[in-house]
C-alpha cells in the first residue's frame, strides 16, 4: 500500500508546473495587449519637484514626451493652480540616451490657489496624456504670519511734513529684512507733484529691537505743486522670502508703508510778487567779466558771466539774474543762451544755472552797470533773502565808432516805437502794391488767357501731327487708322516734292478723307484737329474760307470752330457731339477729289485765325 506522503509529491509536481505555466501565459498576454495600449495613451511623463508645499509657495511641474507631440494643453491646471512661468526644451542629451529617441520637455512653475489636497490633472500633450499627481498645500498659521511680518518691514521717513509749495523734500524708503527676500516695489504715481530719484539704492545692516536686520534704502525728492493737506502715496513691496537656503519660498503679503500726512503751505506774503517763487536750502550768485579793458572806448564790447547755484530746486526753476536798475542808453545789452545742470546724490540735489550777457558801448562818458539781484526763500531760517552781484563803473573814451550828436539813437522804448512805425507802414504799402499787381494779372489772364490757351493747344496738335517726330503709341481707337494716316502723309509729301510750295492744293486723297471719317465716327476731336493741321502743313496756304471755297462746303469754317470748342472749350460752349459728327460726315461725303495740278494765286493764311 502506497502512503499519501510518498504519492502526493509525485502526483502534485506536474500539476504545480502546469499552474505556473498558465499564470505566465496570462501575464504575457496581458503585457502584449493591455500594456501597449496603455503606453500609447500615456506616452508622456509628468513629475513635480515636491508634493507638499506651503500656502503661497510654488512648485515645478515637468512634462516629457516625444518631440512630435508639441502641443501641451494647460487649461485643466487653471482651476486650482496659477501658472507663473513656462519653459520648453528639446533633446536633452542625458534623457535622449536613456529613452533612445528625440523628446521634448516642459518646465511649468505653478502656485496653488487654495490649501488642502489638490490634484494636478492629466494633461493632453498632442496625442498622449500624462497621469494625475496629488499635491498637498499647507496653510500658514497666524503665528507664522506674525513671524513673517516681523521678518520683513517697510519704513518711510520725510525730511519735512510742512513743506512750502514748490519745495523739494527728501523721502527715504527703507526695507528691513532678516530673511532671504526676493521682490520689487509696486509702482506709485503721486498726484499734482514731481517725483525724482536721488542716487542709487544703499544696502547695509542695522540693529532693530535687539535683532540684526539687513536693509535696502532708497531716497527720493518729492515736490508738491499746489498748497493744501495731502498724504504721501502708500508704498508696497511684493515678492517672496525663505528662512534658509533649503526652505521653500513663501509669499510676502501686505508689506506696505504707513500713510504720511503732509501740510503744504502757500507762498509767503513777504515774498515779492514780481519775482519767481524760489524756495531753497542755499543759494549763491557769482559773476565774472571778460573783454573789459582798462581804457574802454566807444564800440568796445564785453561779456558778463553769471552763475546761480541752489540746493533743493531743479535747474529749470532757477531764474535769470535781474538787473537792479534800468540800463543807460549809452550801452546796448544782448542776452545769450542759458545752461542748467543738476547734481544728484543720496541726500540732496544741487542745481546750477549759467548765463551770459554782452554789452556794447555806444557813447562816451561815465557808465554805471547795475547790480544783479535774485530773491529767494531760505528754508532753514524760513525768511526772505536776496542774492546779489555788484555792478561796475566804467569811464568810456571816444573811439573811432563814436556817433555824432545828431545821430545818437534815442532811448530803447522810443527806438522800438520808431522802428515799429515805418516797418508797419512799409508792410501795408507792399501788401497793397502786391494786391494791385495780382488784380492786374488776373484781368490780363481773363482777357487773353483763353486765346493763349487755344494757341498752345493748336501748336500741340500740329506738333503731334508732324511726321518727322517719333510717333507716340497709338490708342486703341487709333490702332487701325494710324497706318493709313501715315501712308497719306507720305503720299502727299512725295507728290508735292516736284512742284513749288505755293502751287499745292489741299489734298483730298481717299486715305486722308477715310482717316477724317474714322476720327469723326469715333468722336476723336483731337485727332480730327491734328488731321486738319496736317492738311494745312501739306498745302502751305489754306485758311477756312479758301478750304470752304475749294471743297464747295461753306460749312467748313463753322465745323472747324465747333470742333475746337468741343476739344478745348468749356462744357457750356460745346455743341452736341452726335450732331457735330453727322455734320462732318455730310461734309466729307460731298468733298471733291482735288488734283495735284490745281493752283490758287492767293497767298497762304492761317488755318486758325485770331
């Protein structure tokens, strides 16, 4: 009897082997059917640099696919994530070697819109899709927010909270931080004021409440342009920070300055109203002379150079120095161009203005050049002050350019009045003369312009019909008739070559009549007049009356004049073109065939009389 212990292994080994083979066959079939289909739809790989982030921080999503899948649809991300940045590249060498084919890679920087568990959905990349990725977003606690607020602070200070209108005050903006900060200030636009940056930003370290802070400091000049109460605009810093190099970056929220109230005072009543308002911390006026000799003479000239330097106002606000007294008539004054410059540093603005005034000596005697004065308001003492440059005394000797007493020019005011009077009268006389000349020319053109235009038109028609000139390209309406016209010209010229010029009659050859008939049928009045001009050039003597007598058609002069009116006249002077064409056709039907031997004793007259 065989025990089960000895029989079972022999009987079970084939069954076990058979089971293993069946399982391997099923797995192989699954791999050959399901896996290729899955790979076909997920032939795009997606990954993130971290799956747990803090509220407000960012993460990086990387997507890789074949290079032919070049379209990445990010629309499913926009519900839960904000796309901060997106970059793409192709054929990274390391991945190209690992995958064995060309590929494309995207790097997308995302910021979650809310806290909790979020999912980066499957993204369509051409014909492929990525797999979804789970993300956890941690909320920032109030304690962490308080720490963040203490880590980054923004402070604003002004040099004067009660400035005068037009006074430039210094605004210092300082950002304190004891963490790694990355960001920028939001743009501000102060109203009814001027805003100027002073120098570059300053960086350093300082102690605040027992802690060491780094700082970045900016200086500005703020100039209000109208009096009244106002506030400086609120400054805001936007960006992110992290506490150490391995910590994720977190956003900065509500980092802004406190409001600063200002009381802008008007111009003081003590300041003289006939001068430009000029508030400054300091102001100096200096001068130099060039071209002045020890023994000046009439005709000499020299230059007065002035320099105004002030602390606070810009160069455009600095005025030209004014002379304290009026200038004598014995000297002429010429002002040169001004030049302004500014020097800005982190603390203040220093502006400088340069002026030049040239003087021409006109009469001998003693000359007192007045002093120069500029009023300005001292902001340090809050009082009116005057900057002065002294005048100069000169004894002018007679010179070669000394004028005689009766030629001495009057005072400047009288000189301007005398110059203005004759100049105005001369301009009026010249304007009246020009008007009369224009009126006379218009009258002459009205009388003779039409006749002159007709003569020019007739000359152009004769010039166009001249066979010696190179012919212009024929119009579509002339293409068929032009060769016949040229044949008629050649025949007429050859037939008349053997006889004197005055013995020729008007040519009535069939070719010429046929060309005239064709121009009449087409209502081509310019060509018709050209044929008549050609007819005149070939005969040498025809006029309207003789042409009418030879042809037996007394209507020829009227037809020619009506044709001229149709070509050159005004619309109201033009006859009916259809009726004119019919009249020409009736005339041509009765035109006689003139022979070359006919003569006429009369001399040549013009075809188009005045």
